[in-house]
């Protein structure tokens, strides 16, 4: 909301939290605690609705949208996509839904924890399962969906993030690996550190603090993301446990040598640093994204194929 | 060196790296690439020697000290203490050695990566196994050792760190848990993330990057700390793997519920945040350490007992 107002979008919203609503209004934002009113207003002005609630609250919000804003386009920022898409399909909303997931955030929650620029340079996933389905059935993608997709990409660019097209299944697999797994690891590492008592606690420094930062996230949010993406998470947890077990067995041998493991980790880290949107310093003052870009025209010839190509590369899209 | 020069200590040193030596000299520091000369100079002025080399180079440096600076006091900053202490005992240097380990650093190495203020507020372990041994044998602690201990604590306070007395064994157990384990976890998590290919790499954000930051550490340094502290590390790795396995099994069940695990991780994180020397903001502009302080007089009645008490609390010492 802060970023889009800055980018001259008209934005209004609903917040369940009374104190959060009051704080936003005090700062001059158009926020209300009356969901029905906000949704009717959205319907009147044909707004695009951004659902930004934890997974367990999505169904209720979608039901309210069906009732009070029956023709608005919908996107969301929930960190799992299949459970949301299931709710969308149950309600037959797939022709007016584009899933979203900004890969940015902190361990804090609520309006008071929001700040401008959080999404700058971040990957922001946009899902496109609906046009894939249309193509399979040899049906044209409806113009309304194409317009919504364009709107959602403009919202993302308005927040200075990078739009990455990803199908629902591929999204959940990838974020199980690079987002939900780090949360589980942070919780486990916090417990092991704490087991060391006051001395270990006193000696914990940078490597420990950084690795456990996200264990400060509200437990219900961590549960929501991990439990609803359990299948993908189990898969990457198995990989993680196997790698740790191998390192452990090596360290337990008469003459430990973990060079292969450490070299592999270091190489992986180097590759990831180069690819995770870390903006390279160049001679020019303009920052350059490390993600490959694909310029496409929504609805144009072969545009869905282009989305698939961008997904394979983890690339970002620009729209013309 | 930067911090101690700032604190008006006289500091000079040796650096094996030609470019590092040149850069330091250019900045006005007294650094030389001639180890023998530097050690002779140290002997002349009765300097306290800080050994700041990777574990595999410690034996060689100690041999040079025995030859060229036979009466200087010695401390070190190596991240394991038992392997260093074994080398000290082999050479009969225990009466002029106080082990050290500053719990601060980055994933970068070399003179160019050094900066002032790195140690501010950090825990800096000082070992005291020698006076414990003296007490066991009912022998007085030699005045030379007491003076060296006082010197080392003053060096630590000069770097604005906090001196935490810890015996060699307890140190290696604690840092296995809160420092070496996070390094192993960061390597493993980097490999799992990288296995996700370009899409996962592109989507990796804050939680992943923070958790894997130290995988950017030079592999030989990671090997040195982990392989030389293998026993303690295996112990905490077993704890880690067991906790991850339990979470994994729960997530793999028909109705995943990891509330107990996530709540435990969150509680542990909260406790650790309060204890790891995070300086609380108070009304006064003076920052207050969260570590309990014990003021003691080295060599005074019961002072070794006071060191043991401080260790149990993870507390810092001040000297009068």
C-alpha cells in the first residue's frame, strides 16, 4: 500500500486490526475496518483486490469477495499457492484470479512493521495456471484474465519488485526449498542453541543469529506456510537431513575430511549469490538485476509459451 | 590491530600475505612480512603475542615463538581451543598462554576485510585451564600468568569486546553448538537450495540468504573449525538431525501439526535474543550489555572461583 500510493496508484483497504487501521488512517491512508463496505467500494470502481491474509483466513475473505465484489479481479500474497488455488477452483474464480507471492518480508508482522521499499528488487511470483489450462483445452484466454494479469504485473512493478511467472506446483516446490525449509531449520537451530544453556546463549554471534533470525516470526505464520506446503517441504527436508547425516558421519570418523561437502556448499552459495537478484554494481549508477528479462505482450502470439520459458530461467517479465 | 591502535595500545605485527602487508603499511600500521624480525622485536619489548592464524598454521607459529620470542606471553583467536591447547602443552607453554576466541567475524578474510568496531559488544572468550590445574595441584598461580591474563583482558576491552572466562572443554562444546553447527547448516542449506535449479535460485530471499551467509566463508576455514572440533560438533549435529527428523515425520503425517516444534523454536529464539549480548536500548544514551558482569582482582582471594562462576552464567568480567 505504501509503495503503490508512492507510485500514484489509487489504493484503499481493509484491516481486521483496529489499532493497525487507526495507525494507517492517521498516516493518511484510506483504510477501514468494515470489510463489506470496502468490498462494495472495490466493486464500484472495478478495483483489483490484493488478498494479504494468512492461509487460514483466505476462504472467508474469498467468500466475502464472492458476495460483495462479484466482478473484481483477485490476486494474493500468500506464501503457498496450491491451497489458495484449490479454494479459487472450488468457487469457480479461476478466470479472475492471478496468484502472487512477493519473496520479501521480515520476521515482524502488522501495519507497524511495514515500510516503503521492502519489495525493491525482490522476486514477486505471478501464477498463470489458468491460461495453461485454456491452451490445453484449445480455448482462448479470456480478455478479462489477460487484463487482470497485466494489472497485477503493473502492481508488482509499482512496488519496484520483479514479476516472475511460475506455475502453482513449481512455486510450491521451489519455496518449500528456499523459504519454508530455512524457517524449519531456523526453529531447529534455535532449539539446539538454547539447549546449550546460558554459556552457549552468551557466545552465540553472527553466524547463529543470522541463521535463526526468522525463528522470530509469529509461530502461527510459520505453521501456516509449512503445514500447508508439507509435501514439498518433506521432500527438501529429506535432502537436508541426508546431507547433514553424511557430514555428521564423516566428522565422526577417525580422520574427518569434509572438504567435498564444504566445497560443494561454497560453490552452491557462490552460484546463488549470483542469481538471487543481488544487484550487481556496475559503472553506471543504475542498478542492474541479475535476473534475465523477457519482454512480452499479454495475449500476443506465443505469450503463454514465453511465460513458461521465463519460469524455466527464473526470469522476470516486462510488459508492453 | 585497528581497534587497539585506536585505544592507544602499541601494536605491531606480521602478515604472511604480501599484499595484505603492503596495504596495512600504506594505512600507517607497523606490519612486516618478516616473522623472525617481528618476533625478536616482540621479545625485546616484552609484547603479548596474539596468534591469529588458521588452526593448521598454529604449530609452526608456536615453534617460531619458542625460538625467537622465548619469554613473551601468548594468546590466540582460533575458533577451537582444545587443539591449540594440546600444542601449547606439548611445548610446555601453558604458564605463558591464555587462550582467546572473539565471537565476531564475517564470511570474508584478509586485511582488506578488516574494519574498526567489529568486536564492539562481542563475547571474547578467555580460557583459564592453567590456574584451574594449579589449584588442583595446590600450587600458587605464577604472577607471570596472572599478569598475562590481565593483559589479555585489557586487549579485549581495548577492542570494546566483553571478556568471558570459559574453560577449553566448555568452550569447544558451546561453539560447536552455536558457531560450527550454523556453518555446517549453511553449507547443507546452500546445496539443497542450489539443487532447486535456476527457479529456486531466483526466488531465494531473506530467510535463505541470511541462513546461508556464512557458506561464503573460505572453505579451508570452515574445514579447520569443524574438523578440529568434530566431537562436539557431532554431538550437536545429532540433536539437530533428530529435531529435523521429528518435524519431517510430523509434516509427512495425514494431518500435520508442528505447533509444538514451532512454539519451542520461537521461545528458544526469544530467550537467545535476550541473552546474546544484544544491547538493550535504555532511557540513557549509554548502551547496557545483557551479559551479567563480575568484577574481580586477578590473583586476589577466590578469583579462580569467580571465573568459574562467570563461566556458568556466560558472564563477562571486569578487572580492578
